């Protein structure tokens, strides 16, 4: 039985601890893709497949980037957002794992009445081919990792940052525009 990582929803969980955990895993697995790592319950316990895409979007991090390209600051934002999204959804009475039926990360103009349509409550998950809520670019989807889980992202808000030989994923063929996160 593999040991689980620290539970994001536990009272003992801290952003610092979560970042240390991600950084340690990244040092041992520099080529691992960040969104696959976010789903790895042995690194951090709690994030499901919907959160994975939503957290990477919120942090402006391309989900296919290798761990060795992820900065400490980006890890801090991702861990902080993970904790906030999960706590907010627990407070709403939604389940933290599972199919993400009740997860809300985007409330638009509706703060209190959440839409029953899941795709209207999320930034990118399930929104392939639709306009990004932030910049209007087309949201992409690709199967990722050994388990081929669906990953959704905005190629403009989450620019590709490669190193050396790394090849950009589909949807990101132009050069990286550094310093433009959160368009
Ligand atoms: Zn965008």
C-alpha cells in the first residue's frame, strides 16, 4: 500500500510543507509533468482530475511542463490555490474527490447560485474548444500521463516554458512570451 502524501484538507497542511513536498519530488523526477504530479496522491493527497486542470490554470502554469522548469513561486501559487479551492468546495458541501460534480472554481457573476451545468462553474475543465474566460483563446484538451487523464488548458494564459530539448505540446508552437502570466 503506497503511502499517501500530506492531505491538503488536513489542519496540519501548510503551503510551505506542500511546496517542499513538490520540490522534493521534482528533484527526484525532473522530467515528470506538473499536472501528472498534482494528481499523484503520494506527493499531495486530495487533488482529483478536475482540480488538476483548474489549479494549473489559476497559477498560469502549462500542465505539460516538466518539474525542472517549475519555479518555487509557481509551486507556492499552485499549492495555495489547491488548498483554497478544496476548502471552498468542502464548505459548499461538495465532495473533494470523485467526478467533480459539485466543484466550483469560477463563479462569474453568480456568487450564490451556482449553475447546475458543471462547465459553467469551472475555468477550463470540460471546456475544450470554448473561449478562455480570461483571454478569449481557445481552451485545449489532451490526454496526459500513463493513465491518459483529460487535461484542459489555455495556451495563452498557460504559455509553454521549455528547456533545451523539450518539445512544446499541441496548441503551443510559438515562442514563449516570458513574464506574461494571467492575461
Ligand atoms: Zn486564456
